[in-house]
C-alpha cells in the first residue's frame, strides 16, 4: 500500500497542476487511514462457531447459562474475543439427526469452526458402530467442503455395554480425527466420569458443577481455532 501511495504521489507531481497537486496530496493521509482501517477490520473479523451436539451441550437439566457452551462464551467475552457461537445442540440427538440438520445449518450460519459432539445416544441405544461412523464421516466431510474447520469430541460407553462394543465405538473418533487431520477432544467426561457427585439424578448427565471441567477438556483443542481472522 505504501508503494502504491508513493507512485501515486509521483504521478501527481508530474501530471497535475500545482493547485490540483496540493488538493490531492492533502487527501492522501485520509485515504491511507481509510485503507489501513479497512484492512485491520477485515483482518480482525470475529469467527463463527457452530456447536452440533446433544443434551450434553444443550444444558439438559441445567439452569440456563451454566452449561459448557455458555461458559465458553463467557470466557471468550472476558478475553475480548467476539466469536459468535451458534449452539445447535438438541437433547436426544443422534448422528443421524445431526447429519440431516447440518446442511441447512452450514448454509444459514456459514461457520468458520464446527464442533461435533454426537454419538453418545447412538451408543446408548446400541446402534451399529458402522452407522455412527458413516454419519460422523459425512458430517465432517460436509464441513470441510465449506472450508470450515472441524473439532471432534469423543465419548466412551459405560462398561456394561461390553468391552468390544465400547472399544469399537470409542475408536471411531480417533480414526476420523486422523483422517481429517482435525483436533480431537479424546473424552468429554475426562475427570468427571468416575465422580458420581458430578452427575444429575439420572447418572447420565453432568450437573452444573461438572461443566467447568468439560470446558477445560474442550478448550485446548478449540481455543486456537477461535482467534480472529
């Protein structure tokens, strides 16, 4: 930009009248300021984060503003990060439901980052792991085609579902993250799974006291992607 302005000055000094030169040169600082301002604004434009999850991200059984997504928004605001968060999580959602809803969400919100927190309900219903994997892969591929970045959140099944099923289910998340070269939160419940006091009466959904730990698990993988453009 500075080179351009210098050349512009030289052209004016050769071709313009003295009065025109004085008038035009007086406008150059303002023009330069506007250009720099525009470039800075574009560079620092806030990002949009789409959270596609189930009850674990939809504040099921919690007071509004106490779930990990709300805590994330509060942390970003405290850091003066203007990331726009679209929480499209629905209680009871499966990978099939998320796959069906995703195209419209991508078109409407045009996110820069999409966090996929799905699969727990597939596993709890004993659905085939191959089906959940196919749905997750389709979602990740759809996101990547838009140029957005994917963050995948892993989940484990309770021991009573059997070791083979549990390992096959859990392995899907790492497999897809490697394929996409995407950040992976290995286990959403790390640090709370073995703490009964951190769950609601149904022993399935974390209570409000657990959600800061959930955010702590997700933050290291997500935060670097939310820096201003």
